[in-house]
């Protein structure tokens, strides 16, 4: 029998972008998606929270090539900079890739692609593809194509739940099953490695004023007998956290529900 504690998740708003990366092969689309979403687990120390949303077959992309949809979450002030830097350094540089907007119902648009065109040093061209305005930027390989504008909207970050288990083997297996269920849902990402965080944190520190975040001692099984405010029940030897970001509160709720089931 599995016990579920009916508690809360401290989700918060971040602005979101949803971007489609296509390439000549699924291999290169996946490589670009993996690199562009790297070092983006938490805005505690990263410029954004990012991850892979879904894989898209060539029959459903603007240029008829396999693709991957990735999502980025950051403050409204920083998101355009995040997109320009990450796409410029990680997708523009990746063999055979192209970039298109994939946000559903955007609240506004950033001219990220229009800014990226300046890399073409005046040799870039404006054109259309599948009803989208794009820029063709000459690169050593050939042409890098990017849609002129990327849609963004206010999203939800930090939806989460904990999995407590007798040991890490059982806990990890259960959490992996939760991740697998959540990954079937569109418009959500799990920004931590493999969708799982083993080192949940609390704001600030009990001891070090210079630390923005430190280990969540209340949920560390090895500290159960050492701290008075431990929330670890007897018999629990390991805990994992699943953090969920999505374009809407409803989709984050759905992901939490399906993951817990």
C-alpha cells in the first residue's frame, strides 16, 4: 500500500518559450536539444530552467524533417537574452539544425530570430517557409534557418512532489515510473537530470549567510535522528523530488496527478 500525503506545492510564475528544433536526422535534433537545454535545472543558479518537451515526426514539422520541442523558463526580463544566447551558441552551431516557434497561444512574441540574423553580417536573407517568416543565415555548412519571432507566455514553474521509499533503489524505480508517465504530456518539462532531483533545497541556510539555498534537512533521511523538525517517517531511507514546469497551471496539475498515480 502506498500512502499519499495531501499537501501543497509552491509553484510560481516564470515566462516560457516553446521552441522546435529540426535537423537532417533525429540524431542531430536530439543532440541540439540536449545541449541547448543543458545547465538549466533551477534559476537558483542557472540563467533558465529548460528541458525537452517532446519529439516531433518529420510529417509534423514546417520543413519536413524530424524535430524536438524544447522549453525554456525564465523571468520576462531575461528570457529573450536566454533564447538568443542558448540558440546562438548551441543550435546555430549544431550541424543541419533549424529553429521554429512552437508556443501555443502566446501572450507576446520576442524577435529572437530577427536579432540572430545579424550573425549573417549582412549576407542573411528574409524569406517564408510554411507560412512562417524566417531568416536564412549563411554558415560554413550551408544555411541556418530560424523563424523571425518566438512566442512566449507566462508559465508555471516549480510544481513538485516527493517520493519517499525504504531505500534509494526502490525510490528511484518509483520515481522513474512517475517521470515516464509525465513525459507523455505535452507542454511540460522536467528540468532536473532525467526528470529527478535527489538534492532538494530550502531557501537560505541555518548556518551560512552567504548561501542562497541549502539542503532540505527536513527531508534528509540520514538526519532524521539529528534534527527536531524532520519530516521523514520511520522506515524511510531515501527521498526524491520531481519538479514540473509547464505552460499553464492546468497542465502542471495534470502532470503532478499522472506522476503520482
